[in-house]
C-alpha cells in the first residue's frame, strides 16, 4: 500500500491554515479567537506548550459556525482544483492518507479523491478540542499501526522531515517539494 501525508504533499498548501483563512473571510467575527491562538503559537515557539494545545486554540474559531462540516465541504468545492496533479496521476483506491490536519476537514476531499483510508487528527469541529493528540511524527506511525498492524508500506510521500518515522517504516520514501517528487534517503 502507498501512504501519503496530505498538506504540502497531495495539497500544495497547509489545509488547516487555508481553512482558517476561509472561515475568517466567511465570518469575520471569528477573529475574536485569534489573540488566544497567536498567544498559544508564541508559547509553542518558546517550547512552553505542545502542538496539540497550540492548534486547539486556533481551532476554537470553528465554534462560531453552525455546521463546520458544511463549511469544509464548501472549502473543498473551491480548493479541489489545487490538488497536486502528480498525485492525481498515481492515486489508487487503496491509498492511505495520514495527516495532522483535522479529520473532519480532510474527510470530504479524501472521499472525493477516492482515498481508501484517512487517518487524521480527531478534532471536534464544534469546539476545536482534540480527542487524543495531534497526528504528527511518531503519532502517525502509532495511529497507522492501530488500523494496519501488520501492513507493509510500499511507498510513503511527504514534504516534511517530521514524517521521518513514517518514512522509516516504508520500503521506499519520497520527498515532495512544490509539486516535485524525489527519492528520500532515510537512515
């Protein structure tokens, strides 16, 4: 099976950040949540808090929407054309996406793409609260192994060195940079 990161890999941008901007444009009053998000980001940069806690503060702005899943659908209706062409040329029905982005945000686009399995951060779209921790780094491997305990990963694609744990369990890994795919030598 082939496994993919999503942001800056299949989608050339950070989908969470783009979705936050989309939500702020639709409902500017959601900006009231930004000061706590920015403060959490500064604490994260200073290593005073973790990534999950930082993201939760930003994701609180979703609470201002009646149906955040409908907003995610509309977001992907507008942004689906940005999906990387290289991925559309190689995609298979049994592809697995493992991402730190919220599951509710990626579910509509993964369904449209025909992705076999989505593993992503469990975020309550009404509150921004996580169930568990951000699905990044070692957590991606842990969550992948929960779903596929004995599966072989033939190929893994990502833009980020933080995905090295997933790259290490793959037979072959690829680095994606601005739509260009190259071999990723994993040690």
